[in-house]
């Protein structure tokens, strides 16, 4: 009799767990990892630091943005979710915010808000980068570079 009650109680708990597990999954916030770089692009000198920014320099040249110097000021991997914006501190005293709007088929739609400049929704896939102007700083332009995390 006692074993039968334990079995029934266990089955009741298991069925409750099966019923609640989809709700628990829905309650968990979706998040995506994004690599965020802050780069200072200017015409002061011809430094490209680190050398990986040469690709960015070439991309800008092809689009007639003729900066000669590119210097990485910060590099962070961020967990960006839908519930609360993730802040990126910029050296010009402004905080950019990133918020996940949707995640479908490996493509994240992220809202990027840079106060007094722009609010834009961008799509990030598994490769490539998105460049977002982030304001002036020490004689140049800050660029927020969003990419999938480096492997």
C-alpha cells in the first residue's frame, strides 16, 4: 500500500513536471552572445591596431569613408537578451544599448540605441560584422562593431 502511494505520488510529480517544462522553457529569457568592439577611426596617422582591423579599413575605403587610422579601444563578448538592454560604455561618455528583438534560424535581430545619434535594428548571423557610428571622440569617429563571438 505504501509503495503504491509513493508510486502514485511520483507519477503525479512526473506528469506535473512534464506539464510545466514547456512553461519553464518559455519563462527563460532568450539570449545571444555578441562580440562588441569599439574602434576609433580617424585621419590622424595610419595606424591599424590590431592588424585584424585592416579588413574594416578596406571595407570603409570601398564605401568612400576615407579614414586612415583604426584603433581598437575595447573588445567584449556580451550576453544580449530581450528582457533588459545590455549596455556598452563608450569612451565619449555615452552608453550604447543592445537588446535582442528576435532570434530565428541562427539570425539575431538586435536593437542598437546610441543616445543622440541613432536607434537601428540590425540582423546578426553566424559571420560578418555590423558597423554602427557611435559619435565623435578625440578628433575621430567611434564605431561600434558587432559580430558573432570569436571561436
